[in-house]
């Protein structure tokens, strides 16, 4: 007979967040949401579970294999626990806010649950903060969401912030022009994801040299743009390149301090994106950032596939963001002995102190303060450090 698991044991990929990290996370979420609100993004709160039919429609189909599914005991229909919040925002925009003026700016914050983690992100429960700009097809919308996400992260103090921009529809446009499809296109995608130039060139035939040069074009925005401008691209791919140029010029104008790199062939994680996409990193380049992805986003079709509308947005991951931030100083924590004046404690809280009220008398108030994790104790109406 198997023994019951220890009560502190949690499923793989699940974690408790203890003091002070839980408080820090809440403050980070609040600050991120404040930045989004300041740019006109209005907060919505979708439910934790939805019917499969709506959760997996449109862009949500890409998350079907990552979603916990179960039978709803009330409706006897299959429901899913959200694995990503972006498709839910698209549903809200298309239905409850279908008549709202466009472009529609929405923001959100919440937890998502995934069937399994990945090598890069082993966590299965992830905190998300994000924004969606729906009903805007112009490059100015791409510029806005990248700049707003960068501003939100920079306001937190994320060090050495950079964004890597990719064009997940560029390679398919080239493949279409050169008649590559089916198994060949899938194998080529694998080779490009591995950055295997030799394998990509052998699979691509007449387009081999072009794809090899695309792989080599990845790097800082200015150099990547110059390398792309030298390539003879098919018509649809030229349109993608032209849009990228407009977005890069826009970012230079509105976010000149943001470090921008370009990888024209990266596709992993952007399978449902329909245009310019991006990933934020801290502490170095996309290849060398030690903290992993801070967030990602890009262009997609929002709402029901039969009546979709252009959209772009981003999702930031609170767990990764917390790892990048400099150590946060603990708030001043004050033990208030039994019988102290209530008004004095009120005034100190208004001044930024955290007060802990004693519930019983003790002989050594300073020792009690240390035991309870307080940096100070109230003596004769004044905070005194306890060392």
C-alpha cells in the first residue's frame, strides 16, 4: 500500500510563492498594469475555464495540446483550463466587445496552466500580464505594442533589456514562391529552427542560397536590415521586409534606448502568428540572455476564423521577470507593543511602515521584534532599530 505524499509535495512544475516573493510579484503585476493603463489599455478578466469549442477557436487552436481538459459536471460538455490568455481576449473582443470602437486596447493579468512544461520553461503554472491591440493592421500598431512592452519592463528596472524581432511568415512566403510544400517545407522548417544552414540549403533547392543568407542576416537591427535589403526576395517576402523596415524606423523614433535585434527565420513559438513577432530578453542578446524569455508577442488574427480581425499584442511572464530584477529591499517592518497608541501606528503606516501588532505582553520587545522578522520596535512613540 503506497503512502500518502508529504503535504508539501506538489506536482511537477508547480510551486508555492512565499514571503516576500509573493508580495513582490503582486507589486510587479500592479506596476506593469499601471503602465498599460497609462497607454489606454483597459483591463478585462476572462474566466479560468471555458468550453473547448471557444477556447480552441482561432488562435487558441495552437494551445490545444497544452490544455488541461475535463468534463463540466453541470453542462456535461468538455471544458479546458486556459493555457494562454491571448485567445480569450480575442473572444471577448469579437463577442462582448464586438461593437466597441476599433482599434480596441485591452489588458489582462492572471495565471495559466499547461499540461507540461518545456526545457526552457519547466513551470506549468505561469503568471501572465499582457495587452492586445485589436482592429489595427498598420505597422504603427506593431511599433506601439513593442514600445509599450519595453516601457513596462524598463519601468521595473529590468537590466540590459532587448527585443528580438522575427518574421514567421517570411520563410513560408519564400517557400510558396519556390513551390516548396508538404514534407519538404516541414523538414526545412526544422532545419531553420536548428540554424542548420547546410541542411536548409540542401532541402531548399533553388532557394538554398537565399535561405542560407537569411540565416546569416540575424543580428543587430541595423546590420540585419542592411543584409535583408541586399536579398532578391519574392513579392510577398518583399512586403514583409518593407513592413519590418517601417517598424524598425518607428522603434528608433519612439524607443531609441531599446536594443533591437532581428532574426528573420525564427519560428518556434510563433506558429499562429501572421506577421511581425517579437521576444523580450534581459541580460544580453537573444542567444545569450541568462534569464530566458521575459515575454513575447506579435501579429495574429483575433476572434472567430470566419470573421477575424487583425490584432497584435504581447504576453509578459512574471516568473521570469522576477528573476531579472535587482534585489528588492524589504519594507520597514515595525513591531507595535501591546497598549501602544493606535493613532501613532496609523500615522506610521501612512508614512510607509509595515506594522505588526503584538497580541500578548512579553518581557523583551526587541527580542520579540527580531523573532517576528521586524526591523524596528515602537518605543516611546518612536521606531527603534532592533539590529
